[in-house]
C-alpha cells in the first residue's frame, strides 16, 4: 500500500487508512508501448467491452461505439496518421473509441422522433464523456488480465483521414485509440509520477495559492528524477505542459477539429 503511493507520487507518502487490490491495480497503471507478438487471450476483448459497457452512461443513452482493428495494413495506416507511432502497428490490437450520435439519430428517425436534442453541443460533450468513461473501464479490465495498453490521442491529428479509413458515418468521431497487447517484459517501464494531490485537490471551492505553486515545483523535481532513472530527456513538467498548448502548431493538426466536426454532421449548437 505505502509502496504504491510512493511509486505513484515519486516520493514517500503517508498511507491512506483504506486499501484493497483494486486500488493496487489502479495505481500501477502505466502506458505500455512495447508488446510481445502474442495474440490476446480468447475472450479478453469481449470481457473488456463488457467492462466498458458497465461504465456510467448519461441517461442510458450509450452514445459511443468502438472499432477493433487487427489488420496489419490498417494499423500501419492509422499509425502514420497518428504521427508515426510504431507501437500502433506492433500492438496485436488497436481499439478506436468513437463518440457516436449516428445510432441514436437513426433510431430517432425510425421512431419518427425529431432527434433535435442531438443538434446541441451537449450531445457531443455527453458522447465524449461517455466514451472516455467506457474506455477507462476497458483499460482497467485489460490490465487486470495482465495486458497493457496505451491511449492514442494522435488519431485526432488527421480526423478526416481516420474517418475515411474506418468508414465512419456522419455524426461519429474517433476520439482516441488504444493499443492493447501483452507487455514485453524486456521493455518494462516504471510508473510515472503524477502531480502531488496538493496541486489538484481543493476543498469546497477552487483556490489557487502558493501551496499549489510549491507542489508543482516539487513535482518538476520528481519528474526529472523519474526521467533520469528511465534514461529519458530531462525536462520540467511545467515547461513540457505549457509548450504542448503554446500555439496552433503545437496542436499537430487538431486546431481544425471544430470545422471537421461540422463537416461530418455534428450541429454543435
């Protein structure tokens, strides 16, 4: 218990008064980018999807879908669209998680209902939240089976090409991908430390104070220590994070997403 806290935060932490195996699994999460060529165990995909469908969904609308991609050529094309991430090709399975209003739009037409509520930004936001909750449930399920995964936000770099590759209908959007496979034990990585709780946990109201600034300064040091141990380029989290949102170029093509969503039928009123 204490070791899991220390690992996650990169420093000795007081152990909480409650603990169980589920918390052990959650705090051990790490992105896995190196996989053995082994196929997934039989039933692993179906079990993960069942876990995903067990996540909360607003009003039980279930406005998400997922595409399982195993074809090597398709994975390679999607890897190129995601910025050349080689592990997208190497992973036995790539899951592409979709915000999906198309199904409910079609059902509304069948029921002779106007479906006007789908025309609002709230519907897209709802679908995005639902699919994120579902995907995280799937990730936990996969890790519980000894598998590893990595989220691929780079699929949003060229949303139009990804949509064409996957033959997506109007009012669906590939929010992110997720590589899945058996982790290569020869390329194991450690758990990356996160911001101290003092930087992100507020009581009653949001209060940005010197305490948060001090916690972030501490985190910069801890992250550098992690990078050093992993033989990574050393850089403060502060600099890394602010550069990632510095300008349009830093968004690697994603600055056009609003226009793309309009082209594929999302009304976003």
